[in-house]
């Protein structure tokens, strides 16, 4: 029971961690400019100050590498490399 409570507290601390746009970009996979845009249009809450936005880790959007839409960049590159080797 104690371990579960400690884990819960640790997860809450990580979720409440605030990140700069550059740090948030590394975690989420989105560019700092795009994350700044999301803060500006208030899709993500700015927990920093004006001109120096910060984003809570728990509020970050996650970029999926697969699914409908455009394939992940590394998949497109692999496809191009494969097709050039076959030619």
C-alpha cells in the first residue's frame, strides 16, 4: 500500500512539472513554434509568464507516429530509400 501511494505521488509530481517550449517539444514531438501557437490560442494553458510560456507535462499533446493521415517522417524516408534501391 505504501509503494502505491509513493508511486501515485511521484506520478503527480511528474505530471505537474513545467516545461519550456523547447523541453515540451522534445517530449511531445511537436515543434516549439506549434506548441507556442497552442498556448497563444489557449488550447494549452500557459503556466509560465507572458513572453516565457511554460507548459505542464500533463497538458502536453502526444504526437502519434502511426494512424490516419501523414506517415511519420522516418517511415517516409525509409520508403524513399527502399524505392531508390529497387530502381
